[in-house]
C-alpha cells in the first residue's frame, strides 16, 4: 500500500511540475558539466568522465526538469545560475501568437497584480469539529472551504469535497501570526 501511495505521489508531483514549465537553463546540469570540464584538460578524458558520470547527469537533469526549471519558470530567475530572464521568456519569432490576447501581467515571471477583489467573507461553525469558510468575490463567484479537526488535532481542509491541505496547530498559528 505504501508503494502505491509513493507511486501516486510521484506521478502527481511529476504532472504538476510538468504543467509549471520544465523549460529552463538546466543550471544544476550545467554545474555538473563544469565539474567535468575542470577534472581534466583533455577532450578524451572529459568524454570518459562524461560516460562514467552518466548517472549523475541523469539525476541532475531530472532535478532540473522537475524542480529547478519550475522555480525558474515561476520566478524568472534560475536559482543555480542566478540568471534571468527565464528561457521560457526568450524572444523569438513564434509560430503561435497568444501574448496579444492576454493581460500583460501574465506574459512574464514573476506573475504580478494577481489581486482578487473579495466582496465578503464568512465563517460558520457546523459542529464541534467543523467550520465552513465562504468567500464571495466582486465578480459574483463564490468559494467555500470546509475545515475538519482530525483525531490528532490537525485540521483537514476540503474544497468541493476534495482534500486540499492538512495543517497542524503550529502551522496554523504561524500562518495567523504572519498575517
């Protein structure tokens, strides 16, 4: 059962990361390549080290694709190379033109001006272990989250019946203190 959960979590993480933009500078892999280049001054020696280090490049590429490049995608700066703009923002003559059809704040990273106009909020006690939090937005849409206290006093948050987060008391207190 634990293996099923691990596989499911890995697939979900890979899917989410894939949706967040794996295109990037491959900074960690570049760093590994730099070590390879400094190891020896001979092209044949470097090629031999490259072949021997193939598993390292596999791991660094995976970390770049799933983590580092995603950070670069959302922030506009690669955390390893400290360079920007992100590869995803490189100007080229694109085949598909969409920038003219979207808000300018959504054309580059980091995303700006994502303020949401909230009309009202409310909280309703459902029972000793449950709260209903509701938000009404100016555009007429509504969102609700149900918080349920678990046996270990953690709180599980549900949106439309789906579990979206679990927090312990310390995390909740830290969040409230940061507001």
